[in-house]
């Protein structure tokens, strides 16, 4: 990863193991190794707070510390060589609390660092990725240079831990219908029961309220037939086909705006930040979940498309979807009308399918993608499933977009069975052609 500077270590480090990589899902924190290797660097408090745990000689964690911070977060520091604080002691941000070591189950001198919301560790399952928080406190810059997206952290308690078996592959754009400070206070207030993953001010400032790995409470879909928020009312096939709560597979961005004044139109600074933030989200989702969010209007959407009956003007007809897509490198398809209500028959209609070719073969594909790299990634993911019905997947270009073909068969039942399997595995845009 290169050499970095983070606020929890006094010195240069390498990020050698990120949060829950695909091959290590039980790694609930990040590992920082010193530069050069073997140096026992001072370990510093992530933020002001009170020490709630000090333990020596744990078989796995070695010597370790936990601190309850004033904002509700709890930080954990493992494998320390020595500890310089005691339980109940009040510490200030960046105060030295110990020295990096190699105690417990360790492969060398390093710091294992974790963040979570609840005091109980729950086996680490309630941990959150600490890197965005560390980047905000002291933006991590590669020693060879590089652009760092400045994201302020204002954690909201209004979220559900995890993704309920889903992976996020839809980005939903909202407007706040209020000023930025007031909107931040609202989504971080437990009484509101509302949150976005990210918020963008008129000046282009970005604030993160919910970790990408967790579920924000933003879209308001319902599984109750007859409810105006019912997922089957959506104009998006991906929402109708999946059913359930769209929050579990989406990432929400709230843009500062008042519809009656702007009709959803973004300021130039907001537009710039929107593009950079979406790029950041796609990169993080790929890193955390191994999923490529397509640069397509089927996956970068407005709240009005998710719940058109209750939010027909969110973000508004003036929202610059076309320009965002152009800057991201794709041609935007025309979205449905902001006030359009889908016909009732859409509730049960299957995804669009073209007739099978004249040779009688039905091809099962996933997509569309805006470039061959995303199609290649989908192909690799198809291969990794080890499903015997997937017959040597490959990328292809069709209709100006890229796809990953999973298989071809003359059996309609087999094609539909594989398509359903792929949808259950989290693939979006599964079609039979």
C-alpha cells in the first residue's frame, strides 16, 4: 500500500491488511506495520475518551486497550508491546497510550486497530471500517502524492449494522429540502429515524453519516401491498425484482437543496463533489464487497425512481444526472418522468428480455456495464461461483454496452433457474436473450 501517516501511530506505517478483505472476512480491523519494519512506534489515542479495557497477555490480541470516545465510538488497539494507561483513565486525542509490539497472535511488530459503536465486541461482527474515520482526522496521503477526498465524519445512530445478506450496487441521490447544518443535525438525531450514507453541501463539502458496510435509513420502501412506498411501485426493475427494502442494497447521498427554489439543480461545487464521491463509493464498494457498481442510470438513480408515489420530486427534474454520467464516462439513458407512476402491471412483469436467437439458444447475461473492465470483473465473479450451469463466462459488447455472459442453453427452464440463482447471488441486470 505504500507509506502513510495516520493519527493513531507516531510515525510512518504500511496498511498491510485492510478491513474484512474478501479472503479474510473475520479481520474486523486494519493492520499497520511500521516503516521500516520492526520499529516499535508510539501508539496514540484515536480521539478523546475514557479507557474501558486494559488486558495483558491475551492469547490472540496480546496486550490490548479499548477506549470509549465522547462521540460514541469505541477504539481497540491490539498486539502492544507496552501499555501506558489504566482502566478509567481519561485520555486526550493523540495522547500516547502504548507502544506498538508483537504480542499475542502476531506475525511481527504492528498495530491492529478497530472501531465500533457498541461496547460489546460481538466477536468483532459489529466493527466498522476505521479508514474513512482516520482519513478524516488526518487525510492519509501516499508519500508519492495523490488526491485525497476530504470527507468529514458525523456518524448517525440511525442505521442497521450490515447489509442483511445483500451487497450494495445502487447509488440513490436525494435532496435534503433544508440547509446543510440543519439537515446534518436531523439525520444524526435518533428521533428522526432517518439517515444518508453521505451528504453534500452547496459548497461541495462532503460528510459521511453511515459506513458503506452498513444500511442507512433513506429510501422508505415497503413490502406491504397497497402501501404507496411498496417496492413494486418503483420505476426501477432492479427494485421491483428484488422486492424487500431498497436500503439494504443501496448507498444514499443527500444533496443540500430546497426543491421549491432549485428544482434539484446542483451548484457547480456540488456537481464536482457528486462525481468524485460516486467514484469514491464505487472504489470502496469494490474494495469491501468485490462488486463493481455499473456507471448506468439503472444503478445511479434518484429517490423518485425508488418510491415515485411518495417522493416524486426527489431530487427534482433539475438534477444533473446526464452531466454526472457524462463526467463518469458513460452516456446516460433518459430517466422516467419525475411524476410518472408505473403501470400496475409492472409489479409482476419480468426483466426486459429479447427473443432468443434463431439457433434456439438462450443466453444468460449480467450487466450492462459501461466498460470492458467491469464486464471482466463480472466474468471473474461468475467463475468464482463454481456453478456447473455456468459455462465458461466471457465479456462481450452488445447494444453499445458491455455484458458478461454466464451461459447459453436451449432449455428455457435451465436458463430461468440460472438467472434466478445469479439474482440470489447479488448480480444485477440478469437477463435472458
